C-alpha cells in the first residue's frame, strides 16, 4: 500500500492520527465562519495548545513535542488542511519560538519556551519592514544602547500575530557599520510602553490569521537582547530555513484539501448521465493534481530530513528549504486553481471550500521569501 509518510515512527503516526481527528472535529468546522468574520483564531490555537501542537517544533527539554521534522511537516499540513488561517498563526508562532531556541540564552529559553509550548503564550516574529522585505539586511529599525539597556525604534509591517501576541521577537540594527553582522534580536513583551500595533490588515485570504504594522519607540532592559549582539541576522536566516519548510507544509495541506474536494465533486457530479470522474479530460486534471502534489511532497520531505540533520550536526539547508517552499507553493496554486476549475461555476462561490483555499494559498508565493527570492537563493547555491 502506498504510504507517503512511511518514515514516521509509530508514536508520531499516532500523534498525527489524533491531530487529524481533532482538526476534523474542532478546527475545520470553524474555517468558513473564520473566513467570513475575519475573527482571529484564538479558539483554534487554544485547541492546538491542548493537543501539543503549539510546541511541536520544540524539543522536549522545553516542553515541546520533540517530534522529527518529517512528522512536523505532516502535522502542520493536517492543521492547514483544516484551516489555513489557524496554520498561518501557528507557524508564525513557530518562527518566534525557533528564534529563541536558536539564538537565545539558556535562561531565555527556560523563561519563554515552556509557556509557548503549551499555548499559554502566543509569539510573533518581526523582521519585515516597509522598505526591507525581500532584503532584511536593509532594515531601518534601530536599537541603541542606553544607560538602562536599549532604545528600540522603527516600524515593522505584515507581522503575523503582531497585534495579539504576548511576546514579539524583533530584529533591529545595533551597528549600522557592520551591515548584516550589525543586526540583533530583541524580546518585546506585550504591554511594553512605546509599542503600538495598527489594525489588522484587510487581506485577500487567511483572514483569521491577522497581520499587523508595528510602531516601536520602546525602552528595553539589557536582558531583552536575544542571545548575543550582532547574531540576529544569522538567527533569522536559520529560522527562515525552518519556516520555509513549514510554508511548504501549509501548501501541502491546503492543496490536499482542494484536491480531495475536487475528486469527491467529480465522483458525485453527473452531467448527461455521466459522472465527471468518468470523463477523460477530468481524469487528466485529477492526474495532474496528484502528480504536482506528490512532487511537492517529496521536495518537502527531503527538506524536512535535512532539517533534522542540521539540528543534529549543524550547518544550513537553505537550498533544500527554498526548493521545497518554491515547489510546494507553485504546485499548490496550480492544484487549487484546477480544483476550482473542475467545480465549474460552483467553485467560484463561497458555498464550496475551494474558493477560500485559492485565496488562502495565494500569499504562500509571497511570504517567507517570494518565489522570485527562492529562485535567487536556489541559483546562488547552484552556482556557488
């Protein structure tokens, strides 16, 4: 029997099976309403916290699940297949907690990660700026030393969870003369004076996973510096390697949901006495969706395996993660569009889930580094 997740341990399979049932019962039924109301996914994240998913990216040492990267890939895909908004908010939380795990001191890890793992604390990752999206080394946010610690000043944009998070990991320039080596990261708790979040952006999709513009003019203690000064850029790039695999996982989950909906519709829809699924043209559409999905899965699983190797032995896996992110996001967009086409006019209505999935997927080719940026990274690695 074909099993694309054969590499998972029995314990990981059980975890994913339980998660799949939980998402089907408690997350998926809220997806359409979340999209209609644009209400933030607090309830869904609380459910995932109880299931251990808010810390699934973390080691057991800090209260996390300690699962392998391929198992995390599968788990994130399950959540995304149930609700794209929920998966987006959850993986944004992962970006922040990965920042602490990779770049923080032991004291910082012990203080923040156990609370993040249970879902007691929601986190955000603030890297992008209005003039520094694809090139974070060009950021303008500054952190200057003061007698009491640091003065953090600047603006961040499109920050997932930014206006609702309990803790934000903010990246800022501490030494403008050192380019990317002059970037550091800081821990910014909710309620810090001088921190202001704008209203949630009115987005095309992922309407329950809010993104915000953040205005910063804050005094922070010395302890707010995450790890070592000047190591922020390196931390952020390692975090984004992980994050791109999680974007690929979201794409796999959303694309699978669209593909399964299309297959079910093709079997049920009868025109002229013949089911759509018995027509050759429709069968070819289904075959192309399956091929695209499996290709994206294999790229993503390879990146996940390399993620585990890097965790064990050090280094980077930028080529594999960029290929997974690019391949999965491009494939998912085509799969969802094909699924909508197969539904005909019904696919264009909100009565069927594919319309929402098409909108939710569109951002996947933009955030965590656009498709164009991934091609630059891939070509750079190939030409090195």
